[in-house]
């Protein structure tokens, strides 16, 4: 779409698209150049994910990615000129799992220092209170549901996910808990039935 003809993507706009079952495009970006190109291509969401710590810094999983590393990537994504895409940032699990980590303050830093418009939080029922506190502070949050490294670390179950009905039941419970946090949206992740030692 030619520059100047595309409207700024907002949360109400994304919510309407979800209700209307319209496609929403999202791109994981970890640097300024990728952010600029993705925005010009018309991506709706530019999300700085903690998986960038694995791609750029060699972490074996997102569990060990630090707040400072994600903040650095988010600041690199920060536009120097007006953009149309909605800017999201993942809040590393270590930045909001306990009161000692000051979850609202950390989320607020992403908004203030990296121009984040939405925070994406991963976790389980034990973290719902902190996630809800971020929402009550006026910061939109998307909840991540499904198999991901942070959830397994939080539950002390660092192993291959179950392929039976119990995994689906656990995801259903997390979905209900996050719904009560009044999130603006939820993201469901699914793992392939088989994993490979080479991936």
C-alpha cells in the first residue's frame, strides 16, 4: 500500500478485525531496519519478542532472556518517524512473575522508553495477579496461551509437552484465568506433535 494512504493501526481497529474474522499480520522484529521494512510492507503489528534473545544472543530458551536484552531490542525497534504498525513488546517472565520484580513499573518502562503500545505476557495462574495489575495500570496486555518455554519453566516442567487431552485442559484453565484479567486479546500457541533434536 502506498505510503501516506494507510491509517495508524490501533487496538480498537485490531479488535474489530478479530470480531469480523479479518486477517491480522504480525512480524517479530529485533532491530530498526527490520521494523522500518516491515512497516512499509504494511504489517499490522511489530512485536519485539523474547525469542530475539535466542536469535541474537544465543540463549537456549526464552527463560534466560533478561529484561535489559528485550528492552535493548525494543528500543532498536522504536521508530524515528511516524509509523502505521502497532508496536508490541514481550515482557520477559522474570520481569513480572513476582512483586519483587515490580511488574507494573517494568511494563511502564517499555511504554515510556521503547514506545510499546501493548505488552505480551506469558505465564500461568500464579502470575495472573501481576498481569492484571499491568492491565489496571492502563497498559494493554495480550496473554500467551499454549506451549512455550516460559510456562514450562514457571511450572517446573521443562520437558516435551504432553500430546494427550490434559495439555488442552491446562490451556483451557489458563485461558479462563487470563480472561478474568480483562486482557484485550489472547494468543494461542501450538507445538508440532513431534520434536527433533536438530531443531
